[in-house]
C-alpha cells in the first residue's frame, strides 16, 4: 500500500523561491546598464555600429579643393557625415586572416573636381617599413562594383561583375623607409664583438633603390611598368581592377590619378584617398552621380599582426549615397 507523501518543509520552499527570483540572470528583455567608465569613444563606436547596421555611408557635396581634403586633419572634413563601419576577419578564401581591426570611421565628400574618402582606425603601431621580409605594411582599400554589377561578388568581383579598388599603402608614403634611402645607405657594424652577429662584420645592406633596380636605372625591374619595384611613387594609392580572386591588376599609368595621404598619430591612422574625376575618362571607375547610390566595401591590413594579401579585416557590402 502506497504511503502518502510527506509535505515539503517550509524552509525548503523558501530557498527554492529565493534561488529562482534572486539568483537567476536577467532575461533578454531586462535593461542592461552601461559599463562603468564607458568613454565617449565607446559611445561613438556603439552609435556607429548602429549606423552600420543600416549599411549606409552618406557622401555630401563640399565647396573646397581636392588639395584641401588631402590633409586628413583639415577642418573641411567636419562637413562630412561619419559612419563607423564594422569589420570582420576575411574568411571567404585562403589565406584567411585579419580581425585585429574591428571598426573603421569612414567619411566621404564629393567635389566639383572629384571625390574623397577619409578613413580613421585604431592601430597601436605604425607599420610602414617593408624592407625586411618579416615586416608587413598597414593599408586600407575601398572597393566599388563597376557598371551594372551592383551585386557582384564581395571577394574581388567576378568575370561578369568587375570591381575597382583604391588601395592606400603605408610603405608608399614619402617618409616610409622603403621610399627613403637614408636609413639603409650605410654599412652596418655589429653592436658588440661578443655578439654572434660579429661574424658578419661590415655587413652592407642594399638601399631600396639599389635593391629595386639591381642594374641601375636601366635594370629589368624598372624597365617595365610595374609599380612595386619603383624606388619612388607619385602617390601612396594604387588604382586596381579585379574580375575575381587572384585577378587583381594595376591600371595603366595614364589612369593612375589617385592621390592620398596617411597620418599616424596617437595610435590611430588617419588616411585620405582622393580621386580626380575630370582629368581623364576612365571606364574602370565608378560614377558618383548626384542623388544616386552604389555599393562599396572596405578592407584594412594591420602589418604588426602579419596581415597581407587575403589576411585582412573586411566589411560587408554597404550603400554609398551620393547627395
């Protein structure tokens, strides 16, 4: 015969209620207070992420010159709307990588003579020395679909949907070591006879100009139009086209009209890319028609984190609205 269950003691009921009500974590609908000490930059970043969720960058019209905007610190940039764009590691094609840069502040302005973009992001190190094999550059690029390929493949386009890429490189800036012979135009002595490196006394390091033009100004590397072996660049920005993965190609010299400037200050990069649109007709360039929209995407390389090639932080496609 079954015995009747004994009633649960009152103190046990009290403990159960206390554990459920008091100790349970707040639900999804509960308000979460802001973390103590949240600074203005965190608030701005949060607001930017909300803006990025809409996927829109606004390009206003400005009354100034392209030269005025080439200074990333110019007061004219205060006229532009700012969008904080979220970035993620590149994981579409090998080599995968990136992810150390989580956000970038993007501004755009349209002039009567062209268009300009300003990029700002946090980076604790200035990586502009690529003379050494184990060092890599900081860089930023902005990508646009060409023609009617508004929904082309994000990763370098496709044969049916080519893309135009504007690529700023820190090691192409005039003050970068690879553009400046002075740090390398000397013999290097070992710092100490006791050092194991002393076996290589009077080691000579080729200057960038010597290395890039191995046979002088008439060397084979400098005899063809290849931007990489040049000992000097007229601009730190390269104009590229692509029709798919591993298809990136530099435009002919007559279309290399992009200008730019990068300033690294207090652990942040401030970079401007300017495209004059009235100089030459370039079919491999997007059209920035007033009151129109086009897709765009951004990528950033962090050299100190070994970013290069496909290893980069990337955005999704966004809408650029030209006012």
